[in-house]
């Protein structure tokens, strides 16, 4: 989880996440040789509400590779 709550509603935010660290925490074991999908998930399951999100400028970076996803 990156963020929770309503403090930053209505403004653009920048995030940088280490996908490998998230993988190790959530899945464990050896990571796959290639990333095939990245899911951006927003849920309000426990509050039984609705949500809306807009994403932009999504990049995957490795030491010498940069891939723009969106």
C-alpha cells in the first residue's frame, strides 16, 4: 500500500516504488525474469464507497533500461 486516507484528494502526487521489494514482500521466492504486468489498484472495500483515480507518466526503470508504460 502506498497511501490511505483523504488528506491528498484532488491533487497530483508523485510516487517511486521498488517493484522488486513489493514482490518479495507479497510473493517471496525468486522474482520472474521479466515483468509482464503492473496493476494499479484502488479499492474502498471496507468503506463501501466509490473511488476514482487518474494515472500518468508511469515508468519502469532498471540500471540501464527505462520503459514508459503510460
